[in-house]
C-alpha cells in the first residue's frame, strides 16, 4: 500500500549534517516528515551554497563548521544534541527532536550578526572573570535564585578587581578595574531569565560588553540582591555596579593575562579581540528565539555607559587588592564635598542672622504652644551645616575643619541662649507650656532620633541628588527648640528646666556628629585609621551622656507601664460608681504617686479613696500613693 502521509518537500534542498550519534530510528522518523539529505560528518562539505542545513552535532563540531557555513551562506538550524548545550542556548533550541525539526521546516532564514572572539565564532557569550548569574545558561535547565546566591557568595572575602584596557570600535581607550565582564551579541537565551528588561539586537551590528565592577563588598551584595529581585534590570538604568559598552569592535587587554570562557570553553590570552560581522550568519531561529529581527537594523552609534565603574586613577587604586567592606569615594567626590562643608562651617553674617531669626521664631512657638511655628523655626535654623562639617572633620581628623566648625557652633549656641534669656526676662509669662515641658526630659529615644538624623544629613550632603531632604532632617532632629527652652530656663532661674533642655541639645549635637562621621566613613570619604581618634572621642561623650538618658528612658518605661494598668472610665466601688477621666504618674518618690481626676454623683469618703487605692495598687502590681481630685456630677 502506498503511504499517503503528507510530506514537506523543499525544492531548494534540505540537508542534515550529523555525527555517529544519530540513531537510525530517528532518521526514519525525520524522512517521513520531509525530503531530506542526510550528510555524515565526513561529507560535511557536500551541501551547496545557500542551502538550508540542519546540524546534529556537538558544540565543538558546530564551531569547526562555522567558517564553512559563513562562506557557503547556509541557512543553519541546530537540532537537539546532548553535546550542543551552548549552541542550543544561543539559537533558542528547546523541545524534542521531532518538534524542533518540524519548526525548522517552516522557519524563515534570518540574517544575524556573527560575533567572533580572536577569530572563533561565539554562540552566546564570552565570559571574563567572575560575573555571577550573567554567564550563559542552559535554557532547558535555568539557574535558580538559590544556585545563583550560593555561587556568588563563594570566596566573598577574597574578591578582587582586575585591571583591563578596553579599546572600542571608535578608538576610545578606557582603563578600568572589573570583577568580571561578559561580551555577547544578543541576550535572548544567553543570560538569566529575569536579568534584563530589554534584548540586545541579534542584527544591530554591535557587540555588548556588560562589566561587573563593584567598589566594595556591600555594593557587591547589593547588586546580588538586585539581580535576584523579580523586577528586571533596564539597560538604560543600570545598577551602580554594572556598566555597558556597545560597539562594533572591542579590544580587551589584560596586563597580566586573563582566562576567558568562550561558550563554556576556557582559553587563556593577554588580548581579546571581539568583532561583529554584520548579518553574515544566515540563521534558522529556534523555537525559543523570539526576536523582532525584521525590524532590526545596523546601529552605528557607540554606547559607553561606565556608570560607577572605577576608571583611570580609581581603577589603579582598586586593582589587585581585596575589595573593601565599604566603597571609597573618588578624589573628585571628596574634593567637592570637602570644599562645600568647609564653606558651610564658617560663622558668616548670614548664618548668624538666620540663627537669631530661627531662635526668635522658636521662642514664639514655645510661648504660644504652637507646633507649626516651632517646625518653621526648625527649617530656618542653620545649625545642621556646621554640625555636618564637624562630622567630616572628625572622620578625617582635620583639626582646622574641627576648629572652625566648633567655633561656628559655639557662636550659634551663644546667640540662641542670649536671645532666649532676653525674651524670658522681657516676657511676663513664667509658666512652662506643653511644648517647653516636652523638651525638658530627654531619653534614649532622642539619642536614636539624633543618630538617624545624622546619618540622613551626611548622606544628603554626600549625594547631591537628595540634598532637598535636608529640611526634613532639620525637622526630625529639632536643634533650636531645646536651645530656646534652655535659655528660657536660665532666664527664669529654673536650673532643672535649663539642665534638661541642655542635655537634649548636647544629645542631638553628639548623636548627629557621631552618626554623620560614621556615615562619611561608610561612604568612603575617610579611611578607618584616620577616623578612629575623632569618632572615638565622640563615642566617649555619647557614652557619658547615655547614662542620664538611660535613667530617663527607664523612668519613661516605668511610667508607661503604670499608666497602662491604671483603670480609666467607670469603676464600681462598694457604694459608689466613679468615672476616672485623667491619670498622671510621678516617679520621683517611693512608692510612686498616681494622680486621678474623677467624677461621681457625690463626694468620696475616706473609705472610698482607700478602696480605690487598693484597686489601683492591685492593677499596677505594687504599692502606690494616691492623689484624687473628685468632682461632683449632677
């Protein structure tokens, strides 16, 4: 009986070059699907020019055949082969032998760039050094986040950047230091699935060099987390540790030589030449290679986006040494910041005028018990400027900057105290408002606020793009209000009031200075060996003032615990129902004094007060003194 199975016939000829691993059963199944000429490896030169040629070969055999395929302009497709993982990943080959073969029968031939490395055809990429999960992957066995993390954390303390000299197609020369680089012609099926949001063109005439160059261990870990984040990386907004060069030709030189991996094969060389041959490769795209190749065209523009990659002097400083824990600022970054802080540290006329105006505004808010007015004074106050300058002086042990900053701070504080004392004498009010009282009992929470504000202030000054946040920092730390309260206390002769407010002011000053110094250290504006003396002195002062702050914080906790357990609302006593409306606790005596404001339908008797005392003591869990203000409710 004649076989009526439909067969795809190719008038131009369809060839399959194979090795000895192609089984006869597979040959029979493929023959039933199409007219095909099976060509053993020994006869690989038989297919005529411009033929459609399928390859059932391993990676090395395909690479050996690449030159002939380019010369003969074959339309090449790769069939699934156990030893062709690299070629399959590059060409998007995924599926069984029969499904991939059927796909090729109707697949169009596209013109793709041929990327060569030192004369060898590159299937997917060339890997130089350590590039984490940016290395080529097997699309049939993609990397998992756990395997990526495990591989990236190996040898973390031994990470080093290596020096390279890169020459682009337009003869631009760049000396840089990098942990690793990966060069590729297109990203489809070449990088981790969720690495980049855009695809590099398969026919745009350019090779892309992705450079991984973290400046520190922390930046390396941060980039690793970013790589594992579900959101893809945009090629137009690269993370700080990543750079991109796109050009038609790249020459990479390593002074001490470098081992690179071309499609999984290790090679050692001191110079690497990457060349793109535009549209030379006639390709039958695999099922997983979904590119808009029809709309692609050659791009003559060269892209060199170095981002924060260490180059020139910065590269020489970081090359061949273990990565520091924190990034080091460049000399240019340090110079610009230092000049700015040095200017800010001076007690200019503008500083003194703003200091007087901000203190007067804060005093008005304190007397009027107005929080919005006090917030306005915080924004107007210029005290953050010399404090951050002092922090830089402490971090780098710059005695001149420390001296100028301390002088400016002293002038500002004296102006504040003088204005506050004068207003206290002139103002006919001598009862502390709630806004004043709130700044008379600092605790460890105030130290915490100062530390966070110091970190924010130093970071805002170091990063120009976030400098607008300084107003928020000034509001958070509130330097002028406690200065005003301290002056009022001195004017009234209330030493407890003045002492508590001055303690809060010193807490803010020391906390900001220490935290800002540590932040400059982390950002790389000062080495540890220079920062030890200045930060050590600040830390000692902080420890000294932490003692009363700790006691105050413990008292606050105790008071909060008692307030939490004292009953409020209606309480049923033996012969009367009372409604407790306000509770206050005084801790400066033993047992603690609990003050209650309550109402009832008649005056309370002594027995009622004793019964209420027993109820409150039972709730609090310790003996108390009870002070009751009883109101009659009718």
